[in-house]
C-alpha cells in the first residue's frame, strides 16, 4: 500500500559532539573574534545533502552570555554561546547555538550536563524548520566550513564530522501533510481515526490523554490528540521508539484551497 509522504516542520534538540572534546567550541569563539563578534547576511554555497550541486544559504552570526561558569582550568572569565542563523531554499530555517560542555567540578556543573560526559561541544537546535533530521549534521558541518572559508578563517575540517554522542536528544519533531477534505473527515469524524485512537487508550491505567476538538468555523477546524508516554506504549507496542509525548493535530489552514 502506498502512503502520502510527510514533510518535516519544526525540530528542537541537542547534538553533542565528543570526539574532539570542547575544541570545536573554542574554535567557534576564535571565528567570532576573527569577524569582530559577528556578521549579518553572509551568502555561502554548500554541497546539497545526498544530491548533486550546491545550495545557497544566508548566514548571520551573533552571541550571548551563557550564564555558566568557566571550569577552573579555563583562562576566560565569561563563557559565551554562539548563535548561528541560516536561511536556505524552500523557506528552510536553521537556527543553532554552539555551547560549551566543560570539565566542571561538582560545584559549578550545570544540572543538565551528566557528570560522566567530560569535555564536549553541544549544538542546540533552536527551532529548525523544513529540514529532515538526517540533514541536520550535514548542515552544521558544511555551513561552518563555508563561512570560515569565505571570511578567511582556518577551520579544521574534522570538527562535527563524527556521529553525535549517545547523550544527544531530539526534544521536539513535527511532521505534516496536506489532505483533501474527504480524507481529512476520516480523521475527525465521530468514528474517525482520532476518536479510535482516543478510545484505544482512554482506560489505560497511569496514562494521560487529552482530545480537544474545535469545530467552531467548520468541522475539523482544529482537533488535537495529546498522548503521554504510557499511552504511546499502548499504541506502538512494537516500535523501538519511545517518545515522552506525542501530539496528533488536524487543522484547516488560514487560507483554504478549493477542495482541500
């Protein structure tokens, strides 16, 4: 049976890079010093992901104070985090933040950083838009390479080439597709897919499930089915993925096309 392919929408998370410890973070710091703290709307060409040719991205660099204390072995008084905003074809947005993961002692170690991690570099995915998960590491690596080449900064091509550390996590990933009205009604009607999923887990002990149906302007105007981890385990017993939560959402766009 064939299915309509979904499209990525928004993604958030953290990718940890451990092989070169915190060297990539300090190299990014040197890059910012090289461009006097930042730059705006620099156009670069990078190789397309798994396709021939190149793609143009428009990149801006900024920074902010991290609020974290340096480790006792560091020679700086303030730790900065480095914001990279990139815009590509097809309304794709790639905002990331380069953060330090240092060898803090117990007193200064942030609560979100595991004690067993040691020195590493974190890439925080702020809210990437319209980008497939598999392409994200490619963009981190190639955008930084291209920016450094364009501004004349000596960048190690080894950085961000390894597989992200096991402590990496995607905290939010949204996918969407556009359905015609006939198919959409099968999702939101009283005996539709959303209601069947709700009834499947409604009496699951220990679960928290919310079905919110809004039919103010048209049937199916905005329906949301929110499931916690316990409910998801009931729906996808044989899946190797165990997300902490999941939301199914059906809504009519602001400007509805004829027949959809």
